[in-house]
């Protein structure tokens, strides 16, 4: 086991110290300018589109609505990264890591827009659900003509989300319940495994329904606690903001590891949390039944802001306002629990345990779907899906008893690998989104509800799901 852990550690040092941060930040800035600051100029439009329901007029068409696709992707974003991941980032990188989380969310949102719009453009019909499927593997094959690259990405995302990330989720749940109730990790791990099995054997429609019900409730309750903590500590707000900014640029060297540690941990945990550019959210985005690809691009961009600027910030404030709690006194979720208890009493530890159960369980469900969708890309096989489901359940159980460091390092390595493959693809084909965005904004300016046809723009005539006859039929035209 020590040999494997050493390999994982060396890989993480290589990717996270140099390669990934440079590529991620560079492309985020490039697409921010290339799209005309799309993530900032269209904020109101993002909220308007969130209410769009499935566009299908055919009762037999099992479409996933914009909101359902949003909740599936948000379920994977909102989880361990928001509660335990922020605590880990502050422990290792100091308060300045929070600043770099904000930066990567603000500019990385352009990546979320580009990859999710591409996923909609190159989605395909899914005979199994009578809906749609897609994601990076599909646009790598169809837009780049490189199926081998799509297969590589499909393998990486399957291992990353289905196995590594799900281990992190159950590890966090087990740790939280052990802290709050003294329950043995194996017991809570077994319960989560059984519940996961019930949901994932029910298919994507059940996944959408579960996440649609759970995500808004858990987010509202958790943010409500954070807002209460901010209100009772309002006099400390300027000092905390000052600490975050000064630490971000290495001016508070006594906290964390200086500017290098702040940037690395902020970007690392920010990417783990909001997934912008990682290539995972587009898998959910592709399932949405919308009239224009840009609609889902906007909705998924909003998900990045909700995840990092709202929920991650909430956790950061809870921890940083608790000045009597040293950041090295606990690991991960337990630090958030201790900080919450310091503000509102011991009951907060129990509340956080329940909240993390909801956060992480919804993440496990969404993570599983990402793996299933990409296995189908490699080969349509009921046996392969069945084996994958069993393997996911095994890793869910394993995560509950594995060490914190092991599961996080494993997740970081696979996250880096799949992000690099996706970012390379975006560097080559991300420019294809610009004319589609222009088409959308032109129709909105004319007062229309934008509808996209493959023959609207030269070069896109072969897009499978955007042919004029099919799209007109869906829109009742």
C-alpha cells in the first residue's frame, strides 16, 4: 500500500504544482475574454433559465429539465468539497486559499460555460431513456474526430467519480457521524452502501428526482447556519476579509504555507468543489432537453457561482470566525464541526453530520451517473453497467474505513488527469462555442425564446440532435 501511496503523492506533486494550475488558469482567462466576459454579463439570464422545464411536447419523450440537469451537476459539486474540502484548504494553505477559490470560480466559470454548451451541441439520442446523453467523451469524438481521446476521458471520469470521489464522500460522512454520535465508520458506511444501491439501480430518472428534492433543501439549511454565524459575528467581517486577502498574497506567513500553498490548495479544492473545466458537469448538462445549447451553458455556469461563492464561502466564514479553534486541531469535516459548535453550541456538530449526509449522498448519486454515462460511451453493455454498480458500492463501503489522506490524494490524482484531458480538448474546440453564443444573444435581443438549428451556422450541419425537423417538432413548430 505504501508504494501505491507514494506513486499517488508524486503524481499529485507533479500535476498540482505545475501543469494543471497553469493550464486551468490560462484557459479560464482565455475563454473569459474570448466569450466577452460571458459569466459576468449574463448573470440575470442564468436565473431566468433555471426555471425552464423540459421542452418536449411529446408525452413519450423522457426529457430531463434544465433544473433537473442543474441539480444532478450541483449534487456532485455541493458535497465534501464545500464542507470538508474548504476546511482542508484552510488547514494546508491558510485563509488565503479561500481567496484563490473565489478567483478560480469567477474566471473558471467561463470554462463551465464552454464545456457545457459543447456538451449540448454534440449530445446524442439515448435509446435507453428516450432522452439524451453526452459530455466531453462525445465532443472529443465528434468535434475533434478522436475517439481514443474520448475513451481515455471516459475511463478517467469513471474511476474518478465512480470510485475515488465516492470514497471521499463516504469517508466524510463516516468521520462526521463518528464525531457527532460516536458511530463506527463501518456501520454508517454499510448503511450508505445499501441506500446507494437502491437509488443507482433505479436509473437516471430516479437520480434526477432524488437530487431535485434534496439539493435545494440541504443548501438552504446549510447557508442559513452560515448566515446566522456571519450575523452574530458581523463586527469581525472586515478583519476576516482582510485576513483572507493578506494571506492570499503571502502577507500572513504565520498562517498556512505562504502564497504558494494558498494558491495550490485554493485552486485544488476550488476545482474539486465547483468542477469548472474538469469535464464532469457537461455529462449532466448534455441530458437536458432545451431549445438552445447556450441555455444549459448558462445554467451550469450559475452552478459554479452557487457552489463556490455561496456555499464554500459559508464554510470558510464558519471556520475563520471561530478564532479559538486552531486549524490543526482536527481534520476535514471535524474542523467544520468544531467551528460550528463554537458558534452555536454542541448541537451544531450533529447538524453538520446530518447536512454532510445529505450533501455527500446526493454527490454519490450524481457521481455514479457520470460513470454510467461514460461506460455507455465506451461500449453499450448491461453486464458492464452491472459490474460497475457493484464496484461503486464496494468503493462506497471502502471509503468509510479508509484513511482521510489516502482517499483525498487518490481523488486529487484522478481529478487532475481527467481535467488535463478535458482542458486539452477545450483548447482545440472551445472556439466553436462563440458563434453559438452569438446566435443565442441575437435571438434574445430580438425578443425571442432562442431556438437553435444545426443549419443556422456553417459547419454545424451534422449535429445529431439539432436538425431542423427534429427541433421544430420538439418546439411544436
